[in-house]
């Protein structure tokens, strides 16, 4: 539910700010137009040039170069080494990506990316897999020269970018130029704590339920609480997908192509509305909540309790500005959960807490928002597989 321009949004690092004043933020994620400015100023360099379609509302798609290196083990270069030096030490073979070679399961590949950076001293970066990558259980992380963390680009970084790619479940065919991950650019240390999210929920309504036409109050504890849906709205509805272990290879550039039944087992609601996750198997589930991300914010899914250790949700946990919101005309979209159990079978139940959604402010409203008008694939999703599989 929207309120008037007199409504307030609370920020934890300062006084309450009227919504109209959020245009003046000095800390936040860079919106699409500011990413375009980084490209124009030479802070992001690429050949071939970056196409406008590669710029998302609050991130930049990163492209694979034409050569991959299969290595013996994953690594971080550390403060005294480059990525190329580590590749030379650990390389088993080179793989030409111009012909869409097959990446075998559980093998580690390092791929130089097309994009390079020459960032200003006040801009850092954070990467994550794209949604389609996560839904195929392709484990992808960004590495930088002298890096001590995956998926982090330090402020003022100047140099090349590399992707570590490990396909955990499926054998996949990958081609040069594909976009498996995306990079956000960050000014300062933007944090939207529970007070901020509460104010945002009062102004914009962040949560709907399938059985509710009106919004419900956001439940907050170190972020917006996300629970799992294991209940079918009608008989025969699929509530989960479990990946088959010995499926055919998937060519990532084939869209709406593969029959679901060759790759996935379906799960329906049980009498007790629960599901046992089997160790090391990969599942696609959905949240009970239909969530919204207003245009001046992005969101990130994180495990509710990292010390739990029984299962991991999400590989691609980033939600663009406008997800489930559109132009305030969409009543929320379910979060798809990419789930893997660890060492032991684990029982999850309908409505069980599985994660939390942290909201992050943008510097200002982006000039494009998530939705079908920019080719977004999952704006109206329920329980949805990656776009390579045929739609029913």
C-alpha cells in the first residue's frame, strides 16, 4: 500500500528521511545509468564493446572470454600473486571456448572475462551468479588479482577479472561470450537494516501471500524472513524439483528447448507438507512469500543462520530493482530457492524459515527496472526452472 509524500523511511546510519529525499544518497549501489557512465569514462573496459542489454538495473553482466583453463583445484591468489600465476601452477589443460565445449561435472575451470576494471578509489564491486546459472547448479565465483575473497572487487581495483566455474549437477556446454555472472558496483557501505526495511514496507508493501489479495506485514529479523512453500494450491501442483544425477548434457544457449522430465524429478505435496532433502542432491523450491523490491532498492538472499550447516540455499541470490514490483503494478513474485543438503538427509517443512532478504539502497532510481520490457525471464515466476527447459 502506498502512502503520501509525507511518509518517512528510516535509515540506521542517520535520521529519518522523507522518501522524496532518497535521490540524494551518497552511499549505495550504482544504478544502470551510473554503470553506463563508468563505461563511458573508461572505468570498465571491454572488447568487444559492452552492449546496452548487458547493463541490468543495478549490475553488469560479465562475459566469458574465449579460453578456459582446467585446474587441479579452486584457489584464491592471495595478496602476493596474480590469477595467471596460480593458473600456471595448477593448470591441467586449456579449453577453447569458441566451439562450445563440454564442462564435466565437478571439474574446476578458470576463465578470463572480457571485462576489465579501472575503478575509482571510492567504488568497489560484488559479484554473484545470474539466476539461470544458479538454477542449473553451476557454481560460479569471481576472482581478482591479489584477491583474498571470492566475488569481491576492492575499491580502486585495476586489472583483469576471472570466473571460476564448476558445474555441480549437470554436464554443460559453455561458449565464449556467455554471461554466467553479474557485477554490482558499490559506493560506500550501504546497509538497509530492519528499521529501514520496516519503513519501506509501510510505504511500498514488500510481501504478499498466495492466499492473500492484500499485502501482509513483513516479518523482520536481520532482514526480511523467507520461508519455504511445500503446499500445492491445487491437486497435482509441483512443489519441488529434484535434479537427476545422470542427465544428458545441457547446451546453455538452447532456450525453451529441453524436456523437463529428462533432467528433473518432480515432487508433490505430502500429507505432512514436508520434504526430505537427500545429501548432495540439488533441488529447486520456492518461497511462500511473494516479495517485492522497489526501484530504488536491490535485495540479496542470505542464509538465515550460517551456522546451521544442514543445507545451503541459493547460488544466485540477487534481486534487481523492480523484482516483483514492476511499476508498482505487480503484487510480488516468489523467490526461487536453489537448495542443496550437506552430509545427512534433512527434513524441511512447509513454512520453515530458510533465509532472509537483505535490502540495499541504490544511489538513485535506475533508468531501467526489472521486468519483461528489458527481457527479464523470471518476473512472474512461481516455481520456475531455468530458461533452457520447455515451459509447460
